C-alpha cells in the first residue's frame, strides 16, 4: 500500500559520468532495485534514470503493481527470477528496452510503451508472460520472445510505427525455441523468427 515518486536530475552530468555510474559497488544496475521482496498495491513512478535499468525486480513476488517510467537512458523495467502481476505499466522514452523480463512469470495489464530504443517487450530465459491490453508505438521491435519463453497477447493489442512487430527465436545455446500466442490477429503486424520461434493465433492465456 505504498507509492514512490523518484525524479533524477542529470542535466549537469557528462556522458562519461553516466557511463561510469551504470551500476554501484554491489553491482546493482538500477536506480531502484527491489530484491528478495514481496509487494502488494505498490505504485512506482521514476523519471530521468541514467543507470542500466530504471526499476529492477529481482527474486520478487507481487500483485497489483502500477509502474510509470519516463526518460530512461537505457532499460525502463527489468525483472529477473520474479512472479509479478502488474495492474498497469507505462514506459515513455527508453534508450534500450522499455520492458525486459527474464526467468519468471509475469502478468501485465493495461500496458503503454512509447519510444523504445530497442524492444518494447523482451521476454527471455523461460519466462511466461501474459500481456492484456497492450499499446506499443515507435520501437525497434514490438514484442520479442526468446529462449523457451511463452508470450500471450489478449484484449486490445496495437503495435504501430515499429520496424518489427513480433519476433521469436532462440538466442542462447542452453535454451530452446520461443513462442508467441495471440488471441486475435493484430492489424498490420508481421511475425519473424531467426531460428526456433513460432507464432499462433487463437490459443492464448489471460493469466
């Protein structure tokens, strides 16, 4: 039952300073890290992060989490080894991935991702990701599923002004192929695989 608002002023920081401060002495890479935690009814807003991730969840379980991430120099949201239900996620202007999820179970509802430098959604390392009501605008890749991850799309899904819409493939040798499932066809959306990736319409999971 908490809300946190973090604003970082980087106007007087040089590019060299930013590069050197992407992680701290404990090798934590985010402006805000929640590690080995349980959260419920949590609202987080962060603006202007210049570290590797704006927000990083590590080995965390949670539900009813609301995120707003603005003007991240690298990744917006990064989550590893976690099980989290997000009620709403908004990421605007991330230099790398807007949302990077790995090795966990993630339910994201009411997702708005705009101006992502690389992938709007990246799922990897055997993640199961459900995306319900998703809007992506201006990203290099809309949704990427990698390395035995399953991504399920449902509700209203819009991916526009992206170089690639859906991408599934095996990246790391120790994992297998990756999968994307969509409840209905996505308008003007193409699917591509580099290797061992598949896409299916009509067979999806909401939660």
